[in-house]
């Protein structure tokens, strides 16, 4: 499951693009490009082979970019044209598609059988289902998409985890929902933290650090808590975590990995891609100063 990232946009020996940043000692699983000019995207081939699910993320694409942000300043007609192309790309395996206007909360909704067409909700930041043919989606552009699958039960969940959702227990909410609705326990789950901003690129204030490490002392081991990318990592900037600095850096995927361990999830991997470092492939709200588009992460069991 461990990928070996190289330099940005330089093909590895197999001819595939490699990401810039390796996160940590947690196993990395790299999203690979899909050969579809209509919908630029990357997917977890390993999950398709092992678990029979479709899991991936759309990418920037060429030209003006393949942004899927419905709640943006971009012309809605252009965005809807891309959404229609996306829906066409996933038919007939997925007759239903779910999306929500996200609010950086911790609400996760269970979706039962019989969902067809395109359902747009409001105020939901995570989705789960045990129904084949339903494609779950979340909008991302730095926040971490968290993919959960119970291979035996063929149940999936997809969570949108920014710092608020991570601090608020979004992962725990998702795990508890799967336990209630599908009788899935944490050790039965496999989890992947997808494409998002890395610790070297994600500078935050003290209030965010306090939310992500409640009750921790100022002398906390920052690497163990997932608050800093390990020294020696490509893209790491030495000296960004000095005590007393008004701002600091957070590795959200590192925090989520720690939370997963505390919940009892042992099968965990992380994407080595960084939405900010690798902007030629991905949109980044932080790196663009809020001007970039939006990608969607998606997960589902084909019908």
C-alpha cells in the first residue's frame, strides 16, 4: 500500500505523475490519474481492486479548470455543464449522486436504498450508505476528504474534514453512524485521508491549535500530535513551529490518523498529494488567496 512519491510532475519509472510531499510514517496511498478527458480525476486503484469501490477526487484539468463549486462566483451554467459531464462519466454504475452545501460542521447523514438522480442537501458535511449505485461526494479545496469503507459489509462513508470538523469530532460522528445504521465496528473499517493541504502549507493561529489539541500543554510533542510535518520531508520549512509564535502549522491528516487510532481503526492510509504544493493538479483555497475553484471527492459501491 505504500507509494514512493517523487518530484512534482516528473513521471516515475511507470510513467505516472508523482506528488511532491510525503506526509509521515503512516502508509501512503496515491491517487492515480484516470484516462478520461471529459472529467479530469484521480482514483484509488488499490481500493477498486481490493474492495470493489470507486474512490477518488476530481482535479484541476486544463484551461480554466474543472471547478465543481456550485456555491462560488463562477458562472453557474459552466459549473452545471461540468456536473453533467461528471454524472455521465459515472453512469450506469451510479444512478444516484449526493452532494451538500457544507458548513464545516460534523453532521453525517445516512442514505438508504432507492436514491436516484441528483440530491443536493444543506448543512451536511458527511454521507454514508450501504446501497450500491449511490455516489457520495464532498466539496474540497484544502480540507481533507476522509474515505471509510467496511469491505465485508460493503458500506461506505465520505467525510469533509477541515480544522473545525476535525476538532469537532467529525470522524467519530462518522464511525458512530456506521455502527448504529450498519452494525459496523471501528476495527472493521478501512480509512484513507485524501488529497488536502499538508502541514507545511497550513498555517493557523493559536485558537486552532488549542481546538485541535484540547488540554495539551505548550510543550506538546508536535510531531506526535500531527501538528507538524516531520523534518526532512520535501516541502518542510524548518523553524515554523517555534514556541511562542503567533501562528503555527497543522497537519490535519496527521491529526485524523491519531484520532482514527484512538477510535480503533487500524487500516489507515494517507494521500501524499498536497493541494497547495501541487496546484497544477488541484485547487487550493489557501494557496490562491480564496480565488481558486473546488474539486469533489467521491466514494461509492457500483451497482
